[in-house]
C-alpha cells in the first residue's frame, strides 16, 4: 500500500485518535528511504523509530483498525 492509500483508509476510521499529520510524517520518512534511497544517519533513524513506536503503542489497545486493515497478498 502507498502512503496515500494508508491515509485514505485511516481517514475512514471515525475513532482514529492519532494526529494524521504524525502518521503522514512517519510514512513519508519511510518513503524517502524506500523509494528515494535516502540513508538517514543514526539520529534521524532513531527519531523515526520513536515515531513508529509511539503510533504502534497508541493503537495497540484499539481494535478499531481491524476492519480496515487486511492482507491483500
């Protein structure tokens, strides 16, 4: 899934309480590494990892995303 596709699905979850800007920033940082070949330094990588952990922890207790997330493989 692309960043835009993920954000579109998340926008359909009425109780998604995380700031979408935080999610977008995380996904865009990942896109830079995956598609643009950016090589973040240790500090930048740590910041992105901390953002990811924050989002995972904030959504881990919630099952509201389950109907919107599926494995298309």
